[in-house]
């Protein structure tokens, strides 16, 4: 059973935690000595595959819907939005218009202005910028941004998989979809 306590609101009036909460936490610690460590590991991103992480993921998707990150870094540089670039923008637009998922676009620092305008017209699409000083998928020295790390699905609609791509996928905990080279 999963009980959703948000900010202590379910244990006290006005969202202020009730003193009974401390009692409940002690009871949990006695009955399930592993519980608090498991929660902490899940919050810190250390446990990416355990039963608690899967249960929390299922609860999050039930409450908020799935999260999808589309790798749109191909939208860098030149101003034309044709071919593969157009397909990526159309995919992001189609996903966002369904209202069925929280959609983020992984964009380059030098995102071209036509693509930027197209993405800004899409309600609810978060742009996550990767560039100098930002961790890149496959960079083992830094963790990916929270939006990427917590995504239910990460879709890379272009390019081929490399060893770095697969290491990043393993660290993210997301289900990945890799498309064919376009």
C-alpha cells in the first residue's frame, strides 16, 4: 500500500505536521528498519531499480502522468527547420498537444531562433539546455539535470547508440527510445 503524504498536510491542519507524525516515523523505523534508508536512497537517486523506486514511479505517473524528454540537440546552428529537425519539432508538438505527458525538450545552447520560436509556442514544454559547463548524456563525471534523470521516457530520435549513450541511460533510470539515423 502506498499512502501519499504531501508536506505533512494529511497529518495536520493547514499543512503543519502533527506531532503524531514523529510517532508514526518511529513506528515505521521499528517495524521496517530499512524504510528510511530506502526512502533517502530513492530521493538521492542512489537506488534506480529497487521496488520502492518502481512503486514511487508508478504513483508519480498515476498522479502527474508520464514524463518524456525528447533529445532535440539537432536543432543547433543553422536556421532551416526541415527534414529531421522538422520531424523532431512535430513530435514534440504532437506529444504536448495530447496533454497525456509532461514533455521536455533537451536543446543545445545555440538553439536556432526558428526552433526556439516553435518550442515557445507549445504550452507546457520545458526546454532543458545542455551546453558548455552542463553535463551531457554519457558524461560520467556529472549527474544529468533533474528533468532528464527523473524522466520516465527519454527519446533520442536521431543518431546511433554509443557506449556513452548506454551508460547515460543506465544512470538515468529512464526507459530510453533510440531512433534510427535520419
